[in-house]
């Protein structure tokens, strides 16, 4: 039997005395990423046994609100693209992309 390759992604969270994130960093050796700083992260995993998603949403104390709005918009756009790749559901993807445009317009993200 051939040996399987494994890949590891590491997240490091620095917490203050109240366990509020002060620093976030991540590494992914296969992707050439080593201890890169981040200000926010959203992680979702699918628990097929319980048929539910499990998630971790973290952001540092110094993550600016205006950047958080951009981060959310870009995440929603990315989720729309991923949904299309995963399902080939063009109609719902178009609806999701319309919402992303609406979201950006309401937050005045489009220049």
C-alpha cells in the first residue's frame, strides 16, 4: 500500500488575560506559509455524523471594523464561488452573488 501524504495547517492564537484574541497567525508548509499574521479568521468544518457545521470565528482586538466589513464581503463572494464549484447550482449561485452585491452596496464598499 502506498504511503499517503498528509498536510498540516496550524493556527496560533495569542490571548490576553481575559482570553480575548490579541494575535492570530497561521502556517501551511505545503503552501509555503510560515507564521503569517492575520487579524481575523473564519473556519467551518462539516460534522457528517451530526449533519451540522462546526465553526470557529476569531478576530483580534485591533481588527478595524471597516476591514471586518471588507473581510465579510470577500468571504461571502468566495463562498458563492465555492458553492458553484461544489454544486453546479447556477441559479442559487447567481442569487448569492446578487446578495454579495447588495451587501457591498449597503456597506458602501464599492467605489
